[in-house]
C-alpha cells in the first residue's frame, strides 16, 4: 500500500491500543477512536460514487490481502 497518512494514523492507533504497558482506561480511548473512524468511513463510502476500474482494483486488493493472510499463517 502506498504511503497514506490515514492508514499510518490507523496503524499508530492499533499499536497504541495493544500496548501492554498501558492501562485499559487509556487503550480503550484508542479503540473508541478506531470505532468512530470505522463508522464514519462506512457512512462516507455508502454514499460514494462508483468509478471505472473500481471493481477490478477492489478484487486485486482482496487477492493481495488474502495472500498476506496466508503468508502470515505459515
């Protein structure tokens, strides 16, 4: 995936949320931020237009994600 500031921030929140040195009180705020972002993205994408080549791009990304999951499980 290309350098994407949004993705980078989400990955940072994931790291902070799972930090074993932090309390649940603190890590819960990171999970709340991720949930709010997830709900907002879901709403935004529901109303987004469809673009030429979108279906192919999504299919390609799903394939790449599947290969990543397979390689992580080995």
